[in-house]
């Protein structure tokens, strides 16, 4: 079957807001129309995507999976349309994907000073599939943390980032200034492999709710500061390697120039 992109956008809005009324307002359509479109979409897919209650909407397992897929699909479609318009208008554009908590702004500023005629943009890379924006065409270059699928990609290591233990502020270990891996023995750790969290926000909400501790790169912990969570350095935990990443078959002069600037800037 062909996937109806309009219905997919409607579903993504409902999944984001978990509420038909708020989603309808965002989409500028009537709520009954949105409800009918979602029901038709479920019939076309032959599976339930949502569990409806009088107050809100929850996603089924299929709905969670589709919402995760939809974010990449819709973003890739939007990027393709933008590239078509850029080609029509003769616009040169460089898009950089970045992992949560990594800052590439200094390299972009330096690049723009040398190439003010080039449009620049950024795309967040999801923590579960950081290489996706490079593979679906949303970005030409990435500033990412390993590990990720490196097949077909050129990876240039630029640094290491320490990992910290993130935990509720009420946890007994929260009073310690620093920890070791031995301190974490016997502690409940959040099962990030089997628990398919849709976002880092959801991940940190689970930690704050007492579902376990987690080791995360320092930049991620700093990017999601909240009063009910703390992070403590784990002195003997392996660091996260940060890298600049481009497709192996890309040889564009602008990309090479940005890489040279970013390598010098980020390594410094």
C-alpha cells in the first residue's frame, strides 16, 4: 500500500500532543475531520494506533513505532522539498546534524564568515539513530557521538566526552561528589536497549520517576537540567567519542572546507 503522507502528518500531530483538540488546532482543521482521518488511517494500516480516552490519547505499541518512523519520514520529505526549491532558486545550503548536547555553532559561525552566500541550517540527531539525517538526506554533515552505523560514512574523531550517572535528586548517591563504576554495582539501571523511549525527554522522565539510573555523556546531562535530577561524574567510566561524519561518496568543496573549520574548532 502507498503511505498517505497527509494522514501520516495528522497522526504525528495527535501523537505529539496526545490530544485531538490540540492537534486539530495545530493543523488548522476541525476536530471531527481529524478524528475521521485517523480512523481511516488505522483501517488502511489494519492496526490500532491510538487508545482514546475521554481526557487524552495514548499510543499503542504500533502507534509508538509509527510515530518514531514518522518523524524521520516527514523530515526527509520536507528536506527533499526544500532541496527542490533550493535548486530552482539557485540557493547553496549546508545542513549540519548534531547529537543532543553537542555544540557546533562556533564552527558554523566561522564557516558563515568565510561563505556568507551559503545558507546554513542544523538538524537534531535522535539519540537512537544519530546517523539517520545523513542517510535520508536531511543533512550533509554530522557532529555525532559514537556508536552509530558507520557503513558508507567517513568518520573523523574530534574528541572525547566524559560520562556521568544521572539519577533522581533524592537518590542516596546524589549526595556524593563523584562516583566509580563499583559504586553503581547493584543499582537499578534504566534498560535503554529494551525500553523504546521516543525521546531523551521521555528517558529523563523515567529516571526521575524511579525507573533506574543511567550513564549519559556530560553534554546530554547539561542540556536537560531539571530540579528533580542530578548527575555525578563516574571517574572510571569510558568516555563517549565525538566525531564529524559525512557520506563516503561526498566530495563537495564546501563540505571539505566546513570539515577543515570544524576539525580545528571542535578539537580546540
